[in-house]
């Protein structure tokens, strides 16, 4: 379960970096065309993009934590592993 979430988070981060790279050229062009006047708009767009991806990652981590909490009683009932 943890490995699956780790892979999903890794993929989401890779997607975020890809989206950031694609939009970076657009944002640089906006900044250059407006001689820096679009800084506030670009900053808001970057913040929105980061918030969107952090929300996705946060939901995955919350779901993992919830699943682990649901597994605790089952693991306690099974008991500790036996030593050989």
C-alpha cells in the first residue's frame, strides 16, 4: 500500500514538473511582454498550480493514513510476528 502511494506521489510530482516546464515559457513571455507588470498575475498562476498538485498529493496521503488506521485493529488481532 505504501509503495503504491509512493509511486503515485512520484508520478504526480513528475506531472507537476512537466506542467511547470510547459507553462514556464508562457509565464516568461508574459513577464517579458509586460516588462514585469504581469508579475502579480504570474505569481497567482504559479500558486494556483502548486495548490492544485499539493491537493492531489494531500488526498493520497490522507487516504493512506486512513487505510493504515483501519488496519491497526486487524494487525493487533494477528499479533506480533513469531521469531524463528
